[in-house]
C-alpha cells in the first residue's frame, strides 16, 4: 500500500493532469463563446440594430465585426484578440467590451467573495453545533429543529430570499437601503441573500460529514488518547470532514457566482450581472460574449482553487484520483 | 410480475411517512391548480379595472391589485399552469437529452462515449443558471427560448447521473452475459440497463422539475423568459418587486407560490428516495426485539494475592434498543497483575471487544457500563463515582494504551504520524513541541520502523499495514503505560507481519513490565503471547485457564471446540472459527440454561435448564460448565469434516508439536 514513486512524483502528475483539464475546459469555453454568436438564427447585426436600420450601417457593422470573413479566419482573429485582451466593441455603447467588464467586475467579485466568506464562517460552526447536538441523545430536538429550518431555508432560491429580506429589513423596518451600492449598509442585504442558502446547505454537509467521521476508527484512537472533546472535534474530526465539505463548497461557490446575476438585478448593483442581462435584452452580442467568458473563467478558477486546496488538505486525493 | 408489484409497494410506502403525505398533498394541489385555475379565474385575472389600481389586500382582492387594477391573487393562481407546464416541459427536454448523452457509451461504443463524457464533465462544472443564460442568448429571449435554455442547462447533470449509473449496471454480470449472448446494444439498454436505473432517475427528474421551476421563475424575473402579455410566477414577481414599497403583498404572493410549488416537487422526490432506500437518513442500529435480561449471577472474584493492575468485577455493558435494553456483556470479572498478559478469546459477538472498550472507558452513549468494581492502578473508573475527571483523564492517557484491530483506519489520515504520536505527551505531560517530536521519533524507532525521523513526517497512507500497527503500538508506549489493551491487533494483518507485531508486543511487555490484555478470536495467537486465557461466550467468561492447559486440558466444551477449530495457513482467515457447528446466540434472545447448550455435544437436560456459574475448578482455574469433570478424551467428536484438513486434530502428535512450537517460538529468549 506504499505509494509508488515519491510524493513529488504524485504532485507532478496531479499538476499535469489538472493543468491539462484546465486548458481543455478553457478551450471549450472560449470556443462555445465564439460559436454562440454564429449559431444564432438570422443575422446578429440585423437583430441588434432592429429591422429599420439602414443597409449601409448594417454592412458597416458586419465589416467592423469581421462577420464577412470565413468562419475559421474569424475564429483565429477571435483567439488572437483574446490573447491581447481585446474582447471587441459593445454594439450599444461603442465602448471596448474589456473596458465595460473591468469597470464592473470588481463589485461582482466583491459581492461573491463576501457572500462566500459569510457562508463559510456561518456554516462550519453551525454544522459543528448540529453534529454535537445530534450525538447527544438528550438534545436531539435542537438538532432536529436546526436541520428542518436548514432544509426550508436552503430550498428558497436567492432571488426570493432577496425579496423577502427587502420586504422585512427595507420596507417594514426601514433599516437598510432597498437597492444600490453606497456605503457598508448597502452590502448587507445582497450579501445575506446570496449567503443564507449556501450557509445552511454547507452546514448540513458539515453535520453529515462530521457524524460520519465521528464513527471512524481514528476518532476512537483519539478518544483512547484521552484528548479533550474539543480537541477531538476540532483537531481530529473537522479536518477530515472538510474535504467533502470543500468539494460541495466549490460547487456552491460556482452557483453563488451565477446567483450574483439575479441579486445584482434585484438590488441594482453596478456589476456584471446587470450588464449581462441588459446586453442580452439589447442583443449587444460582443458584450454578452465577453461577460459569459468572464463568468465561465471565474467558475473554472474556483474549481481549480478548490481542487488544489483539496489536494493540499487531503494528500490522498491527489494520488488516488488517477 | 412480482418485481413490479414489489416496486409499486415501495412507492406507495413513500406515502406513509409524514414527509410523503405532505409532499403528495402539495404536489396534487399544484397539479390540480395548474389544470383548473385558468378555467375558473382567467376572467378575473385579466379584468382591467382602472378604478382599482395598486390596491392593498381587501376582501374583494385578497392580495390586492396590480398597475392595471387586475386581481393579483387570481393572476398568481392562473399563472400556475404556465409556470408548472413550462418547467415540466424544460425538465422533459433536459431528462431526454441527458439520457441520450448519458447512455451514449452503451449505444455508440467506448470511444464516442469517452468524448461525450469529457464534454459532460466540462459542462457540469458550470452552474445551471449560467448555462441557462448562455442558451438563452442562442435560443433568444422569450418562453420558447427559456424552455430550451433550461432544458439544455439541466441536461449535463442528468447525463452525468445516467452515465454513472449505467456504468455501474453495465459492469454487472447479467449485462456481460447478455452481451456474450449477442444481444444488441439498443436491446440491452432498453431491456436491462434502463429498468435498473429507472427508479433513481425518476426521483432525480422529480427534483429537477422543482429546480426547473425556480430557474424558470428567475429567467422570467430577469425579463428573459415569459414575455407580456403572458405571465408566469417569475414575471409576476418581477412586476411585484417594482411595487414592493407601495404594496409588498404582490411580490410576496408570487414568491410564496414559487417556493411552495418547488417544494412540492423536491419533497416528493425526497420522500420517494427515502421510501425506495436511495438515501438512508439514519442507519437503524438494532431494530430487532430484545428481551430484558436478568443478569443471572455474578462471578466470584478470583483470589488476589498482590495489588492488581486492573481489577474488574461483574462488568456489564448494555445498549438501549427500540424494544428494551440488550446486554451483550453480562457480568465479566477479571484481574490483570503487573506485567501479566491475559488473553480473551471468543467468537465475534461474544462480547470480548466490548469488554475491552468498557474497561478502557471507551463505550459511548447510549451504551452503558456497570460494574461492581472497575479499578485501574487503584483508581475507581466507574461512572458516577466521585473523582476528578481531569486526573482520571491523565491517568488513563498516560498509563493505559489501546491498540485496535484495523491499523488501516485507526490512524488519522490527515495528520502526520509523528504528530499523532507526539500528541499523547503534549496533551498529558505538557511536553513542548520539540521534546514531544523527539520522543515520537524515538518511539517509532523503538517499534522498529526504519528511518523513523523521515517516517514521522509522513502521513498514514504512506505506511504499510504492519508499519501502521507498529506505529499504533509506538503511540501506546509514548507515555509510560502500565497496561496495553490490544483488541485483535493482528487480525487485519497477514501472517508474517502478524508474527512481527506479536513479537513486538512481547518485547515491550518484557522490557517495560507492562500488563497486557489481549483480545482475539484466534486461540493460537492468544497462546503465543498470554500467560492466562479467558474464554468468553455470550457475554460471559466460561473458562479461565493458564495457557499451558489450553491445548490439552481445557474443561469447557466450547474452549475445546475453539482449540480444535484453529485455522492454519490454508484456512480462510476471514471466516473466524466457522467450523464450530451452530451460531453464537443472539444477545437479544438468549436461551434459558447454558447459552452454549444448543451447540454443545455434552448438553444434558440440566444444561438446558440451568445456567452454570463460573466456579473454581482447580488452583487458578475456573470454568462454567456442568460437565467440566468429563475428561477431555471423553468428548464426543463434534468437529466437521473441514477440521480433518486443518491438521490440528486433537491427539495427533505431529500437529500438536507444531502448535507447541508456535507458542514457544516468539517468546523464546524474550521472557525473563
């Protein structure tokens, strides 16, 4: 059962495999974003400018976008431009797409990261508490109440959560602003709307994983060493429960990134989510293409970070998952 | 068809739980509304009343009116049909596409399957909403585009599920047989694969419908789904949000409708999943009936000449079950003196491991440990006895060590081995990090782990099984143990490694003068390390004898059967003592009289009526048998045919000599 080859070897293989996977995914994403415009039924320029647009303007736009070139040449141009960071020009504002994205990306990332941080900070202690309650025969009721509440809360999608929170905290209580991004108080509701569902979902995973880990033989070993129960939970059980939690956490973070689209639209947040919906409705295809690419890369980046974190936390995963 | 009726029974079983009833009622309500609501309320929902714009809730309009004075409640009810219908349509598209993609490896062969698999893997990485937005661009804004978008966004997840399940089913024997028989791929898929994965697929599809409902609401909410003048819940929600300050009921009504409907689908899926056993929420521990057992009699205390290391009297371990308490350990008494090695043998289920755990104070609630006496190094370990918890923890942490059965799982997989050892002295002796680490490395080399310095920095999975068990033993001697409890320490190891580990335990015992409580189902192994042997059956000690007497002078028929059933190199070690006819009694349902009587060749009427007490038979020997006086030679042969091949038939001089060798070998020269 000794690992064949040294640990360095295993890490190198893991790195190679993961890098190959990433390159392939990015290529599929880029190609999908490119083809998105070309598989559209009809002429995207005509669709975007409307049926009354003069023919000369349409022709000029087509030329400008390179739509008259053969497909493979357009593809090469597209790839070339991507490498220089050129995502094209917005059809509605005339601004370079990369400029539109760079002014708006920050606030989206900010919201997503804050929400994820809140979800993690809440879910781990909550899951731990639920597991401790579940193991204590006299306090099962507490676990049952928390678990049921969690199931209900986790079913409510983030945009409905947002509507509910706005109703309570902005309309009824008047404590927090209903929309916009101005000052710390405006962050509370968007971040909470995004974080509450994932927090409960993660807490449930932490609970289930912890309860499973606490049955493990090595926990009995830790108890045989007569460690304090705090040390058993935190030092021996939690690190082993976190790998599965992290895997699900990565999926949740990806979903959370997508959730920002809805939340930004509800709270009039000046981020990419507002941009993508606006440009889909305005048929501003270069912008849509660029934003889709950014969202997709964001998700791939999250998956990469999660995988590397998993490999570091649980070295077996890098070796086993061959 | 019996299979079908069995399946439908299970599905109906889903209805019996509170969860199932709630889910079914919600689901039926949603579906009925989807059919009837437009027939009844369509007129009200579309009636524009300019005089009643944006009114709050009233008796005429339960949740008020919208910008055009239309009744919002009626609109929410009417929107059920479009919302649910579109969601179901999208789910159908997603499930069909997913099934086609997922079964591609079966239909198209391996190579095409691998490419599709890779594509699915990339697609699942993206959140469904992002995929839906992507497809919404391609298929265009509107209800039709949204249905296709959500359908295709659902597909990758389904394809993955189908793929995994198909792969599992395909690898089973009957598929291989069908393939060999020359049955076509399509037929294999339709006849053999799909029926086997149908149930989980239907469950997932039900839950996917709930998700699709939410996704549709979000697309319509963003303005990318259903377009005016049509309306679904998402659209009503969007319209309501704009008026949330003026009158919030409008937005909330649509929101509640979406959540309830989505919950109807999710809960239905969950209920069915539980009923057909896809998800086990709580693994039922012991569900069978238990008879409350009167503890017959406690065993007399063996005479103690000097202060014992461990003194146990009338130890009982019990667990509550659904129908009362079971007591798998029923009054065990034993004594371990300083440096003495005591073995406990018995079949699995005899209570020997529970006895060890109870002595080590490792039985967890709801298990209960009772004893008339449970003294270790003069300290009373019994629960409820006045004592300092922390002092007791330190005493046990430093002086009592455990070695468990499975070294593969007994070390924490995420911590370096050295740290796990060092933890003992850091916790109990206040050693600093460096001292503790040095001690850990020293102990690892003491248990003959080569390159201990380097090994200490490794993780358990980099150790072999034998090395892990030695590391466990090393952990046991980190402090200064007085007693090592080894619970089947060699059962999971192969024979050569087993020898090394036994030798190591014997060495440590000799060098550090440590007492040893050695639990095993294997009489030979116990014979190799122990001075005395306790034989356990049905939660009690039935014989207590010196190791020398084990082979030829055992008094209890069960002990003799154990000895006769000793496995050798050719015996399957995973089947402990399978050659004793009959099975050990169920602790829930012990027979009256001697619990061994049903399997015993000597059993008489007395045996079947009265349970014999453990009584002193000769100096230092105890036995619980009405027929202990019968000489070993008089025992009728109750061995099965497989014993003959074991080569350990009693009275066979060659075989006996072998066994003697085995017992003497590891201890030769090691003991003073």
